[in-house]
């Protein structure tokens, strides 16, 4: 029986809490602010405040975890349009994570309406109200996404929030992105916190245009970003800085592959390492020196 009491809340700089995964060796959110990350890198980056004027919205939350990205999205959407009908599909490997989140005070910062939704999703793996139809698919997202991708499901916003590529390469491969891209509506946006060149080239290989999540209102030539947004048209995306574009020409941009969508993380990492060793592309350290990155 999975044990949700094993998850111990860790504070982040904005006063909200996250968990630490011993298995993956990482916290679930940025130490600068778990709640802030959910709003800025996911809800805002996918234009939900604007899209909320639609009568209905569909969201795909890959790596649902504590449910913060779904919660922030619902807060933003219903603040603009309380009548908006939202369909949410969440994908999560470990059901004890959302259970632990709702079993503690961690969700108290969300509105009562959203807290109710998070409780129902964690407890019943679904939530149906006049304004919401939410489903949590528990299992490896590489498997649970396949029937979804074959169905008519077309998300207006996709949140892609796995642990980092080094720790969880299986959810950053070209092959997984191809499945995710199938679930994205023609005008939809996919957001992730990752600014890794390997992740960005996997998104391009899956047929997406990519843009950056800028640190401020402008994006300077030498500046890094807060993440990446993918969509089928480049028109509404913030272009990558020249520094980021050059990063995509280096060895770091060789993407992860998992053709059967079932390889072990170690197998995917080894395959990636071999491809990097054989590559004649510019080394990432030489690119770093050129841009003065420590
Ligand atoms: C960085 S955390 C996500 C945080 C989450 N979005 C939130 O707001 O709380 C990564 C999540 O991915 C889940 N995960 C790890 N491997 C997975 C897999 N193969 N399929 C689905 N979920 C996975 C973990 O259990 C964890 O909850």
C-alpha cells in the first residue's frame, strides 16, 4: 500500500511548500517559489487569462504531482470567467503525491473552490462539477498518454513538469514529445520550466515551434530564460535570444530518444551519451566560454 505520509513539506522562498523526492533526488518545484512557478511558468506562459474568455478550455497536466499547475490554472481561468467549463486530464505516476498534498495544509493557499477540486482529484482520481471535468490517469505517462493521443483530446494548454532531464530523461524524449504534441490543439501552447537545449531540440523534432519564457518584459541577446513554450505557430511566441539559438547548434542539443516508450532511464542516458560522444558538433563548453557563462 503506497504511503502518503512519507512526503515531508519543504518551504520555498515565496512561502509555499513543495516535496523532495528521494527517488529522483530533486524537489518538486523551484526553491524560489512553488506557487509562483505554477503561475508564471505554466498558467501565464500558456496565456490562460486570455483563453479563459472561451466558453470551454482543455488542460493537460503532465506530472500532476501536488496539483499546483492545475490549481494555478483554475484560479486564473475562473478569476477571469467563473463560468468557463474546464476539462483537465492529469498524468501522474505516484498517487501518494497528490494524496499527501491534500492531506496537509499545503493546499490552504488556494481558493475553497480549487481546494475542493484538488481533494476530489487526489481521492477519487476525478472531479465533476457544472464547470469542471477532471481526470487523473495514474501510471507511467509514457503509457497513459497513448490512448489520450489517439483520442480526440486537444488541449488548449499543456503543462510539462517532470523532474530534470538528467533524473527523468524518459519524459523529455523526441518520442514522448511526439505523443504530447498529438494532444495539443492547433492554437494551444505547451509550457515547461526546462530551457535545456536537448529538450528544445526534442520539441522541434516533434514538430513544434519553440519560444522562450523571458525573465522580464524583454529578452536580451545574452539572456537565459525561465523555460520554453511550444506551439504549432511561432507567431505568439517570444523568440529565443541569439545565445539560446546558438546553444541549439551544440552537442548539448542532441535530444534524448526512447523509440519504444519503455526504456529504463539508464538506457536512455547511455544512448544519449554515445550520440554526444560521436558528434562533431561544437562542444557546449566552447559555447559557454564564448558567451561568458560560468
Ligand atoms: C517535478 S514533479 C511535478 C510537480 C507538479 N507539477 C506540481 O505542481 O506539484 C514531477 C512529478 O512527476 C511524477 N513522475 C515521475 N515519473 C513519472 C512518469 N514516468 N509518469 C508520470 N509521472 C511521473 C512524479 O511522481 C512527480 O509527481
